[in-house]
C-alpha cells in the first residue's frame, strides 16, 4: 500500500509514500503542517512532510488493532486509541509516552470506535457500539462525565464538536451521528439536546462542520449533499459568554457533596447528574499470603503475572476477561516477539506450496487470505515439513482470523502451539500421529470402555473420532466464544490438556455417538457443530487430568511447556527427515516431469494445431474456388438477362419521353398565361396599395400639423406660466429684501438714539464743568483755531484731489457700462432668458456687496464714535476730579495735521483694516480734543464731512465693479 501527495494548485504528483501493508483509513496533519500521521489497522506511521520520509513507526505490541491516531489541536501531543479501549498520549518530537488514560468503569465500558477533540485540545469525546458517550479531561487524565444518549441510539458512527465564537476553543456543543442516520447536537455541560439534522427517511452517512461553525455539510444515504445553516437551526449558538460574577449558594447539609459522572441527554430541561446510591466507600485490606513467598519461580511470567493465580481465576470464571485475553495469552505463551527473525521469514516471499492456496481454500476476505498465505509461508520457510503438511491451514486458520492485525503474534502463537501442544505429531509423517492417537485411545479405553467398544464394533478408528478434532483444533465443532474459552484452559495447562480434551469431547458426546451406526454419521459428527456445552467438556477434562493413571497419562509422555527463544526461532526437526526429503525430491521430480510433459504436450498440440489450421485453410481455398466459378457463371447469365431488360426499358423510356415532352409544352403554355395574369393582378394591387399609402400619408400629415399646433399652444401656456412663476419669485425676493432693509433701518435708528443719549449725557457733564474749565479753554483756543485752520487748508487740498478721483471714476464707470452693454447685447443674441437671469444675479451681487461695504463702514464709524464718546466722558470725569491741573496736552501742529491727514487718507482702505487698528488711529486723532467744547464741535464737523465723503465713494458701483 502507498500514499500519494499531490499539489492542489498544479495538480502534479509530489511524492509517493510507501510503508503500509494494509489500507490507510485515517490521516492527521500537525497544526504547523510539518508532520502527518497515517493510520491503518496494524500500524501508524509518522511522516515528515518537508522531505516526505517516514520518521517513526508505531509497532503494536498487544494483540489488538489501532482505532485512530491523531494530533491534538494546537499542541505537539499525539493521541493513539486502540481497540482494547486503551488511550496513550505521546510527545511528537521525542515520541515519549506522556500519559495513559485509565480504564473506564466496568459498568460503563464500551468499545471505542469514534473520537473527537475540542479545539483547545482539553476534552476528548469517545463513543462506539453503545448509547453512552465518555468525556475525558486530558489535562487531569480522568473521565469526568458519561452522557447517555436517547434509547433510540444504539451505536455512534461519528463525533464532531461544533465551534463557537465565544468559547475560546473549549467547544460545548457535540454533534453525535448515530446508526439511524440522525445527527444530534448536545451541550456537553448541560446535557441538553439542542437540535438534530437528518431523519429516518433521509439518513446522514457522514457530516463535517465548517471551521467557524456556521454551516454543516452532510452526505446523505441516498447520495445527495445537504448544507445546513447552524444559525437557522438554533439560536443558542454563538451567544456571548455568561457574566463572570456568580453568587455562591449554600447547599443543604443533608445533601451529599459528591455527584455521579453519569448524565442523561434530555430535549427539554437540563438533567442533573444522577446521585450515587452508595454513600460510603467500602474499603478492604488485602492480607498477605504467607505461602506466596515460597511459590515456584516457574509460575512467575515475564509481564508480572502469576500462572497459578491465573489458573485459579480461570477455574473460578471459566474463562479470561475478553478485554485482557490477548495480553494473558501472550504472557502464558511467553512470546519473544522476534521482529527481525520474523521479517526475514516474511521477506522470503510466498512459498511455492501455498501459491494457489485460494483454489483449495476459497476465503471470501482477501485480507484474511493474504495473512493466512503469509503465515503459512513463514512456517514453511521456518521448517520444511510445514510445506507438505496438508492440515496446516486448518490448524492455523483460527489463529490467523484472531490475530489478523498482528502477523508477528499470530506466527509465534502457532509456532509455540506446534512446539508444545503438537509434540510427536510428525514422527509418522505423512501419516497421522499414531502414537498420539494411541494415547487418546488408551485414556478413552480406561474411562469409557463401552464407547470405545462401540467404535470398534463399527470399525471407527482414532483417525476418525480423534484426528479431525486435533488437526482443526476443534474449530469446526465449536463456535468462536466456545473455542476461545477452551483455549484459555489449553494455554493455561500442560500440553497434554489438549489430548484430554479430545477424550472429554467424546465422553460428553457418548449418547449421540452410541446412536450412530454408519460411518458417514460419525464423519459428519466430528466435522460439524453439535449441541454440546463446552463448560461441561472443560470440567470433564480437568476430571480426566486428575483421575487418569500415570502409566497411560499423556502428561508422562509429553514434555513440559517450552517457550520460543528470543532473537532467533529454534530449529524444528522433530519429524522423519528422510521422508520429508524423499517427498520433497519426489515432489520436485514429479513437478519437473509435469513441466516436461506440459512442454511436450504444448509442442505437440502446437504442431497439431498448425496441421489442422493448414488443412482448414486448404479446404477453405478449394471451396472458395468452386464458389467463384459458380458465381462467375451465374453473373454471366444475369448479365444477359439484364441486357435484354435494358433494351426493353430503353424503348419504354423513349415513349415516355415523348409523352413528357408534349405535357411539358402544354404546361409551359398554361404557366405563361397564368404568369401574365398574375403580373397584371400584382400591378393592380400595387396601384391600389400606392393610393392607400398616399391617402394615409395625407391623413398623417394633417394629424401631425394639428398635433404641432396643439403642442405650440401648450408650450406658450407653459412659457406664460413660467413667466408668472418667475415674476412671483422676484416679488417674493424683493419683499424679503425690503423686510431685511426695514430691519436694518430700525436697528440703525435704535443705534442713533443710543448715541444721542450718550452725547446728551456728555453735554450735561461738560456744562457742569464749563465754568471751572473756561480759563483753561481760553488759553488753548488760539492754538486750537490755528490747528483747525491748518487742517481746513489741508482738507480743502485733499477735497480737490478727491474731486479729481471722482471724475476719473466716472470715466471708468462709463467705459465699464459700455463694456457691460456690449456683453449684454451679445448674451441677448444667444439666449435672452439666460442673459436676464445673469443680469439679475449680477445686480443682486453688486447690491449685496454694496450693502456689506455700508455695513462695514457703519460698524467702523460706530466703533470710532463710541470710543470718542467714552474718551470724552472719561476726560470729563478726570477733569472734574482734578480741575486745577494746568498741564494740557501739547501737540505740535504738524503732528495734529498729519494725524488728520492720516485719518482721511486711510478711509479708502478702511474696509481692509483691523477694528483694533482703526480704534488706535482714532485715538491718535482725538487725544487732543479734550481741550474745549469748541474744539469738540469742529472735530465733529470734520468727522461728518469725512464720513459723507467715504459714503459717497462707497456709493460708486462702477468703481467697485472695475
């Protein structure tokens, strides 16, 4: 057997991996993708996927097969599960055994068949031919829960955990596929049946769950593939985890603190764990047997077992436990397990004596036949006599069937059996062992003379009533369980026990045997199963072993048990070698003679076949020649007849041609007339069609004209409607603008009233202080008047410059208007509606810009005026507090004039100035205004003139537009 590794992208063969002798039924890949484990029934092999080389091989030492070997998720641990329910954990790198799971309780022991592990690798679920599920905690290496499925479940075929988004890998939902084809999903903590898929009519053969747990793919028994949505099946999956904070509740004191492991699966409420019936654990002390120290060392087996104790156990129960039977057999037989020696025997291949074994023993199972053939070939290579032993397949078949998964154990069990329990069987080869049969007959004569006399009277010898049982080892007359029970006792006793079993079988069957009269009846009895209790036979064997005299007891004639030697198998030559050699030589001579005879016969048959073939070819040639001559004469006669018929047919054809020619002329004349008439009809129809087309066109033209006129009327109505809507919108916009202007005017009036109140307050404050400041004011009047005159002269000069600027602005405005008029006319030519809309939007933007400029100028003027009034009020208050302060601010006239000039020159660019800068400018121009009331009036008059000039310049949209 071999495995192939393919590249899924290129679909090319990457490597061949050879090493398995039987079919591979499981492949497990490590999470890193570096290693893989392939499992067959007899071995498991670890492969390195980087080099595709076998790294290690798991050899089975027990006489059991492998159920499954796989990697634990997210770890380097390998789990190996065997058919005897033993589970081992191995380290992947060193293959060191980390731990072994203990045996489950006997009350809930099941034969494990299927396994599943959670994504975090902490919980192992195992099931088999039962409705129980075992849940193992791999961290604690103990069985922590047994789940009992519903009674409908008799066997479990597949297990798989359902992934969850919130469980961090500790999967809580387990999918269980049972023998009825229904997959049930159970919560392993609450043991509540969540949902199920499949039905009895449409059963599931196999299922697999997606990695995220959203979908379930199932192969149905009818061959179809179903995809299930987990979210649609249940609402309890992928829920957020419960809160971390929980309250500890006190249990009543009368309740026990320990609970059982076993829980039942319920579809409704959660089933609580069943309580243990016994409240106390009984403890017993084992007393040491004082005589055990003096037991013979011969009873101590290699695996720590004691043969005497095993015999006591066997007598008490009648058989060994099924779970440990193979282990006990290996210990009793002391098998050396010589792998190297057995491999050398197997490597010699199939023996010539067993090449055609399937013809004589047609076994249905190919695997069983192959194992039997290998075992018999190994025995034949071990000792030459076994290649000529006719009953060897019958003797070995029950052990081959029992140990078919471990051929080494099978071979060594048969070899040990032959050396010990088949002593002296081959001394009279090829005849049956007369000496052994004589022992059996002597014992039978001592214990049941009547039965032996009955055999003698009917000419029945020991070769009929004893040898069939020995050469088949009772496999033909016993069932599997009876046979195993018998050989539990055979392997636990002296080799003479098997011979005594033959005597006991006859004695226990004396009643039906005494009724047999014909030889065929005796032969049938000893080759078929009979209604006989094997336990009675075994008890009779023990009775015979104890009551048989020493002189006829086989125990005195047979050697004690001898185990196989380790390393190499012992030489087996307990047979007449000259007879075997003579038979081998004779068989070889007969085989050679047969080969020569077959070659000569083949040559003669070939020559005879060639002669017969030549004779047949000659006869066939002569027959063909005769047939050709007859066919030639027949063809000539047929040619003459055909020529006569051809002449007659030519004559008839000439007459027919003449008739056809006349008919053709008449038909052509009729067709010509009909064609002319058809053309005339078509021309008339074409004229009528043209008349109808002209009338239809005229009608359509009238309809189109009427429709166009209606469309024009409708279009005119739509234009009128649009014009009204446009006018209505303009009216609404004008109303909104008027309301906004009204609001601004109201705000302006309120602002003026506020300023007037502040100014009146200032005047009142000044009048109260006039008398006290008259002297100071009169002294400074002359200076103030001179400064005002200088400022008036400069203001007049500046006014002339502004007049020139206004004239230039008018020229610019006229040019801009001409340009605008030209653009407007050009736009009206293209689209009157678009030009009107653009003009309106342009005027609205100019007005809005002008409005923003006015607002900014008004805001600046308001700020300056407020600052001026506040300064005046503060100065008046300060003067009232200190009226005798004669120091007045003295500013040069040049500085005052330059301050006024600076203020007037910067009004053009005042829209771009910062309000704080504007306030500082006003502070420079008004620091000296606190000298008197007249000076205040002149400055106010000057500010009004400057404000009027600035407003006049802001009202020139032409200059702003350019």
